C-alpha cells in the first residue's frame, strides 16, 4: 500500500470540494481530492443541479413551442419523451465534467477515484478503482462528500416504478401519471418539469403550504401557477404505505386516501454522505441525517478536519457550497476570505422560476420592522411583452423611514438572474443601500431589469 503526503486532502469533488481544493492549490498547497464516483463534479453535476436545470430548460422550450401560436406555421404541438429530453441534459453534463477535469489538471491537484475513509485524523485510506488501496496523509482534511436522497426503509426503491431524485434521471419512458411525494424545492421543480411534458402530476406536501421559507405572496403565486398548469397539490398529507405492481403504484395515505399513478417520485429530504467515512475512528459523529456540525470557520470537533457543502446541512445550495469551500481553505491556511456564508440568495428553478434574498414580509412583521412594499408586475413591462414571458413580478421590501432595502423577491422568467441586481445594492454600505438607487438610475429599455425602477416608484409612492 503506497503512502502519499499532502498539505490537504479533500473528500468529494462537488462545489464545496472543488472550492476548497482550488483555493488551497492557488495558495501554494499540495492538494489531493478523493472522488467516490468515476468522474469529478459530485451530485451537483451528475444528479442534481446541472441535469435538472438542463432538463428544465429543454422542457421550457417545448412548452414555448407548443403554446406559442407563431410556431403553428411550422407544425402542430409535439410530444417529447423523457429520455429524448434527457439527451440535452447529458450533453451539458459531459461539458461540465470536461471543464472541471481541466481545472484540476491545470492546478496540479491529484485526483483519486475511489472510496475514502478515515484511518486516523490525518490519514485517509482510499480504495482506488485502478490502483487499489492508497494512504493519503495530510495536515488538513476537508469533508465535502455531499448528500443523497432520503429513502425510507418501507418503500421499495428497487421497484421499476419507484424513483428518488437521483434515479429519476434514468427514467426510460414517460409515465402518463406521476405522484411526487415531498413538495420542497426538488419536488416543486420536478412537478413543473413533468407537467410540462404532459404528465398528470400529483404533488403531495406533508406541510401546510409550499416552500414556507419563501415570502407568502411568492408561495401563493407558485401554488397558483402549478395548479394552473395541471398539477394537483395535496397539503397536510403523509403516507402509510406504498403498494407496487407491474402497472404502477398505490400510495396509501394516513388520511385514508388511495392515490394511484404509473410511477412514484419520492423526494422528501436528503441525508449527508458520511456513513462510509469511518468517522468513529477519529471521534466524530454525524447527526441523524448524516450531517456534521461545524463552527463559524467550518471546523468540526476534530481540530484539523473541516466540512462544507450539503454534508453540513443548511442551505444545501451549490452556490453556497462553492463559497463555503473557499472559506474553508482560507480558514485552514490563514488567508483572506474566511467568512461564514450566511447571506445566500435562493434560486428555485420551477416554471416560472423563483429567487429571493433578504427578509420576507412575515419575518419583518414578526420583528416589528416598519417596512413598505414596491411591486412591478412583468405583464406591464415591455421586455416581458416582447418575449411572451409575462407571468411574474418583482417585489422590493424596504424600510419606510430610511428607505433601506430589506428584501428582494422575484417570481417569473429569469428571476434567478434579476435578483442579483437587488442583492448587489443591498450589499452596499450606508445610504447607498436604499430605494433611491433604483429611482435615480437609468436602466436599459426594454429590459427585465427595468422592473426595479417600476417597483421602486410603486413603493416610493406608498410612502410619500
């Protein structure tokens, strides 16, 4: 068994692992990464963010073709199978893997493809797929192993009609009907995708409303448009058991209902990938969801071991994971940029998409902050009328007296892009972070960004 020495070993090549490895390498450290699959990128590239968003984009184009009267001159509405649409996503995945592999080579980072586990606090044993066992010894170790879908023991995920958010990407047919259990971000996104493919979708939500962390008005808009697209949403419902047959599934609900469909997509929570790391050998323990506790420097209870990304829980976003990984490297080696990542924009890729940053109305009301609201409805903006993407709105929450920006919430086409204009102004110091920026700035016309000026005028008129 060969022993190799490094300054830092990173477990996982998803966003958090990549962020930590690249930053450490650029700081002049000798770095190795361990990847349990046969390609770099982690679940983000192969099973989560990239494939689902590429899939969503393809479905959105299908919807535009099938609903825009202009395209009737070149053909009638068409039906596309799920595997055919997935081909587009697979091409994007290939490009992502190629690019990320080049990043590691360019930064002279050694990659070990195989399953790694702790031998002691400074040693990782890797059973590589090509060369067998290797020992990697390092001063610092980063756990960035990500997460996987939670799969309850009383559901047979080996059955060909039952899927989780990982296995759904291998769907070889297009079901006529689909039950989606779990109405979090993943459940809502897949409800939009399958509904756009003409599948009859039932979205089962164990909670009382969709995505309760969002602003209520945005949540209401999402619920309306999902239903308007044909999704049947059932709130406050939990399941007792699932029956399967060659023809489909029956989900027996605690309320006594029996729901039937061609297939079931279970996406109610995720678990950290820590069970195979031999954490007990270094005195480290994960919680019941497989997640690790860290301090504000991303250090675990073991002094030289750090963790970042989905494996530490909230916010479980690729965008945050990259920054967490970079912060880990900064904290490990005492370089600039080691802050704890707390202010993260939310991007939800339903159809239409959602994005927000800052406080919600409910939070501001609870905190007794005197706020006001400015709105701009996309149907009134020239750019949205031109593109035909008139559904949605931009909402600005600001302090009534100081006009300080407190929250930006957007629902509609390009929401995840639009929100960053508001985010940038919210990060400015003092008086620069006020509604006046949008009132006094000239925006290109016609653009979606112009919605900020419209919303600012709407809100300003409520105060003065």
